[in-house]
C-alpha cells in the first residue's frame, strides 16, 4: 500500500485547520497509520527539505516550518501519493484548483498550509524520517473492502 507523509504546517495549525485537513483525507477513504504533533527542529527541517538547499526560498522555508508546531501524519491507500497531492493542490495556492486544500485555504506559496510527499519513494523516505517504525500502525478497517478494490 502506498504511503504519504502529510504535514499540517504551522500556518494550518495556528489557523485551526488540522481537523479540516484530516476530515478531507478520511472522507476520501485514505487510512491514517501514524500521527504526531511536534515542534520541528532545524535538523529535521533541513533533512526534510534537503532537495531545496541552495534555492532562494530555502531559508524562508526552514524558518516557516520551524516557526510553530506542525501536525505530522502518514496516510496510506492505493495511489495514495497522487490522490493526496490532488486533494492538496498545486504548490502555489493561486494556481491550485478550486476545491483543493491550498485553493480553499491559502493565497501564498510561503504559507501554503500543507506538505504531502511527491512520489511513492518520497513517501517511504519521509515516513521513515518523521516516524519510528513502531509509531506506524498496521491496521485494517471493517469498511476497507468498500473503499479498496483489492
Ligand atoms: P510542494 O510543497 O508542493 O511539494 P516543493 O517541494 O516544490 O512543493 O517545495 C517545497 C515548499 O517550498 C513549498 O511547499 C513552498 C516552498 N516553495 C516552493 N517553490 C517556491 C517558490 N518558487 N517560492 C517560494 N517558496 C517556494
Ligand atoms: Mg515537495
């Protein structure tokens, strides 16, 4: 089953949108397998955003993600990465499709409210970076057969 890390970033937490984000993924049928609320260290932020090191927005990105607590989660499901990115919307909120989280709750790329893994391999890597193996729960729901074809 594909996994994606999802972060409700500091702006989403401050604005009281954790529940809204969780509700959208639950409603979509995705299965939550890990969650924690934490203040992100500079070290974790730098590891998480290593691919962006050296870019003009990198310093701002690190200070944004470490500025206040985040809600970190791992969600799984068939094609979970693409499905979650679709629900999240484009990186720049002004380009995000109506109905997506970034469209519905954000205006600026530097306050785009949420992170989601961009590829299945990234989902695995980010889940392992943010969560210990024992913090991820393998479980099934009675309703799974009505949401997952296999
Ligand atoms: P995403 O978060 O949609 O995966 P990304 O991985 O390309 O986007 O970039 C990570 C974050 O960095 C993004 O959520 C916001 C910030 N960012 C990306 N491109 C930016 C830009 N051109 N200007 C300012 N911030 C940017
Ligand atoms: Mg990304």
